[in-house]
């Protein structure tokens, strides 16, 4: 280290902010515990919902089709819990990377996010059109029509939200990518 | 080694390092405190995966810089305030809120640097070799030398003002 750097190092070291290490350790331990509790709660709640679906399928459902559907549905909370757990673990992987890799990861995450919402918007729109087609071309009685209308009414805000979210993310993407590029 | 004893020892040893790295990215004391906590938590999580491919200090510094970059990306206001990717040294903007009559200290000058230069110079001041800096930042040693040279020119000019 040359003289200039040594001089700067001295000034730099002298201006180290005061950090209470023992308080920091306490805070970090509390945050870590909270994190671990949350992870376990995610897994346990997913398993609880899955067990509830299985229990209902076995003891309260009459038809084989409905039983099969409920049993298939029980996989959803389990998969969601596993996904949430893996997502939290992949956050740990990100800290191991060098800065370039981290920024590439963030760019890819943004592009994947947009792709996910694009796909969701398309799928939901197609499903909604399918529902409309069911209502329009398969009208049998008032009760059945009302059921399909209710389903469409419930689905409409979900479809709208997904489409709007996709459009907003698409608009915000260039600026978000530029922000990452500008970091370097 | 017991997990808690390990993190106690690591944080006790490296808290000043984490404080200085955080201070080079964040000027707001409250946000800096949150950032230091965030870095410390990330270090704890990462300790389980430490494979001794580098020194523990290098590993901790890598995690700290990664979390700081993450913090910068999230704190848009912070990014606008600190980002100083100037091409022309003659047009360097004045630092926010600093009295022009007050000489900058080294830390304040480092805070003005763009992230590219900030990372290299802070790691040099912490005593890391060019090879270690290159591995943390994911660039080659020639790039480290170039950034270091540029950062030093900028710091020299600002500290003379």
C-alpha cells in the first residue's frame, strides 16, 4: 500500500461509524429466529391445508370425480410451500455470488417476472373467453346460467388485475433494467 | 462449531468492516443501521455455506457489497443521490448538502463515487489484494487496476477542493 493510500486508510478507519456489536448480534439473532419460524410456518400451513383437503376428500365427498379433484388440489398448498421455501433458500445463494453475477441474476429475475405475468394474462384471458363461450353457447337453464355468470363475475377482477399488472410491469421494465445497468 | 458462537465471533470481528462498507453506500444513519443488520443476517445465512475458498474476511466483504448493491437498487432515492457516473472530471457535481468551504473527508469523498469505483477503493483501503477484489466483484485484475486508478484520481481532486 503506497503512502497516499495509507493516509486515506487512516482517515477512512477513523471515520468508522460506531456500531454496538452486542446489540447488533442480538438484533440479528432475533431476525434470524423470526425468519426460521416463518419458514416453518409456511411449510406447516401448506401441509395443514393439504391434510384438510385429503381429509375432506376421504370422509366428506361422495363422488369419485370430486374426490379426485380435491386430492389433486391438495398438492397445490404443498407445492406452494415448497416453492416458498426454495425461493427463500435461493436468496441465500444470491449472497454467494460476485457482484456481476448478482446483477445478472436480478436482470433475469425481472425478465422472468414479466414472462410469468405475460403467460398468466394470456392463460386467464383464454379461460375467461372459454367461460364466456360456455355461457353463450351452452345455456341450459336459469340456475346454470346464473352459476356461470357468477363464476365470470368472480374471475373478471382477477383477469383484469393480471392484465393490468402485466402492462405496468412491461412499461416499467426498461427503466428497471437501466437502473441495474447503471449500478455499474 | 456452535452456530451462535460462530456468528458472535464473526460479527464481533467484522462489525467495523461492515460499518465502513455500509457507510460508503448509505449516508442516512437510520437506513445505514438497517443495512448493517441486513448484511449481518446475510452473513449468518451464508456462513453455513462457507467453503474456505477464500479468506473469511473476503467472503464477508463479498456478501456485504452484494447486500449494499441490493440496497442501492431498492432505495431509488439513495441511488439518485449517490450515483456519480461522470465521464468528465471537470463537471463533477457537488456533493449533496455539503458546505463548499468544508473539506471533504475520505469517507464523504468515497460516498460520492459511483459504485464501480467505490467498491474497488473501499476494498483497497481494507487491505484486500487486487486478486481478492477481482474475485469479489467478478472482474479481472486489469479492470480492478483501471478502476482503482480512476477512483484515486477522482478522490485526489475532491480532497484537494
